[in-house]
């Protein structure tokens, strides 16, 4: 065991967005747990994701399967890292998705959007920037331009 592992423990199990995308195509798919807030989730999330905000995870952990791989996701990977630590300590097979939804959307992977009103409102702005993800407004808010 090296010095860092003796001080901080073993490295956190993690996947990047491309690796998770491949895992979701496999017959034995992991459960994706999105630990963002409901309003963030509504702006765009991984299609099969289950919403459990980080603040509710300890209370709702009992609802999660212990016999299935769980991938934790948030906006950038910070909250999901905390969620992964909690789940690992409780005996779950948990993995953190590095980079969060920012990475997922940045790679052009599909998201499900529950807030169609916001999606419609921003469609033209996002389309003018040739972005593939038109749902998750937290990923990139384009600068305002004076077209005057």
C-alpha cells in the first residue's frame, strides 16, 4: 500500500461518461442514481436514472439493491463522489461517474428532459450554438450577444 492509500484509503471506483454509456448498452445494466436536486434533474438526466438527491440518500438507501452495480451521477462529479462514498461504506457496489452530467452532455450522449417548457424557450439559442443537448441548461449557458 502506498502512502496516499494509507492516508486516504483505496481509490474511488469510477467510470467516465463514455464507459457508463457502454455499460448502459449491456444486458446487465447498472442502476444510475442521480443525486442532484429535482429542478436540476428536470432540466436533463440520463434516461434510466433514478433521482435521489444527496440530502435524502442516507434515508432512502434501503430502497436500493445491494446485488446490483450502482453508478452515482451529479452535475460535475462532486456530489456523486460523496454519494459513492456513502454507499460503499454501507456495503453497496457503487461507482462514481467522473465529470457528471457536464461530461455526459459534453460527449453528446442522450438525456431525457422533463421540462419541455424550458427546452422550448431555449431551443433557438442552443441550436444556434450547434449543441447536441438542448435540455440541460446548467451545462452551458451561452453568453448574451447584442445582435443589434
